[in-house]
C-alpha cells in the first residue's frame, strides 16, 4: 500500500479537522493531473468530464474546495475530495486491502 493510499484511507476513516495545502495538493495532482486549478490562494477547483453525470457536480463537472487562510483545507472538503476520487473509480478502500 502506497503512502498516498494510506493517506486516503486515513482521510476516509478518520477525517482530520484540517489538512495542509501541500499535502492536499499532492493528492489532487496525482488523481487529477491536468484537471485542476488554484484560484488565487483561496480556492482549488477540480473539473472532470465524468463528474457531469452526477447531480452534485452539474452542469460543469466541477468541485470548488476553499482553502482556509490559504494554508489548509478543512475536513469537510477533504471528505469531498475522497468522495469524488471514489465516484470516478480512481481509488477504493477494497483495492487497498488486497
């Protein structure tokens, strides 16, 4: 199990109150390499064509994740990222247990 997989599993099972920006971005860069942008220092936006089919992400297939004080992401947004990664089938907890 890779360090990234361990991190995602930890985030899913025991979501931290906050996650440092660099740690959060490293996961986003891996799973959404060309499908994200940082709006200033306050919002990270992930966009993916396959997200358009889900009501929560319509009509553009985007997730907007605000960065608290430009340095960290709150736990709720960490959960949102993990949920999007799972919805797209990029990672699942079951695969890690093999």
